[in-house]
């Protein structure tokens, strides 16, 4: 269950780089995914046809703010994506480093606060840092998407403490909903259905 929606698959499938619309449609069908990610900023003149293709796929659309370098830019792109795709789900990306595509944690938290306040269901693409994760949770995010490695680098997870910290974030978020918690009841209710995970 993510943001009140039951999903049968944890796979999120991107839509960039396919040689043809037919290959994309085949990949979506074969993947079994429930969620397709799409970048509004990368749509070309054939955007309407592309959106029709995504609609026929029958999957949940998760627009992203890929290519944004500031909080303001990401918020504006998210607002446009909500209008275009008719969804309040958004994968929030704010680039901090152009070569590695490492997220900018400061701008990311700022944008997350704004979007959560506007009713968006935010999926922030973040670093493995525990404090940043906690700030995103406090902002209203129920899902965290920690990066796995710098862009363009193959191999295993390059950050030795990444998975451990991610696990700590998950346990901390789940802690809010534990019965008998000493935290205020309002906070417990807020996180009763929280599903903060490492995707």
C-alpha cells in the first residue's frame, strides 16, 4: 500500500530510451509493473500520442521532475505535470551535481515541503543520508527513493552504509505507528499507513 493505493509490484518502469512506442508497450506488458515513470520535460512534439500510449497501458503514471536543478523549477514542473497527467503523484528529483545526478538535499527538502503542502503525493529521489530522509518524512513524504549509485556507473551499490541507513530511515518511520508509542497520538495517526521504503 502506497499513498492509499494497493500495488502488486514494487517495480517502477521508466519510459525513456525505447527504440519505438511498440517496444515500450511490450516492455510495460511484460514487466508486470503497476507504475510507469515519465518526465514532462522530455516530451517532444509527439507528446499527445505518447500520453495516449501510456493511457492504453492501463498503469499508474508517476511523472517526475527529471532535469530540474532548483526547488522552484521542480515545483513548477510538478504543477504542470499534475495538469497534464491528472495525478497528484510526483517523483521529485532536484539535481545537485550535473555529472553524477546526485540529488541536492537542501533544494529537495524545500520542494518536498511545498508540494506536500499543495496536496501532492511525493516520491523524493534522495541521497542515503539519514537526516535528509527524516526531513523529507517530516515534510510529509510517505515514500523515500534513495539513489543507488552515481549516474553512469555500473556495479553494486557503491555506498557501503547506504542500505543500513536506509533501513534506519524505514524503522524510524514505522516507529511512529507502533502501538503504545509515547509520541503524540496525532503523529501516530499521521503515520499509521505510512510506507516509507527503499525502492
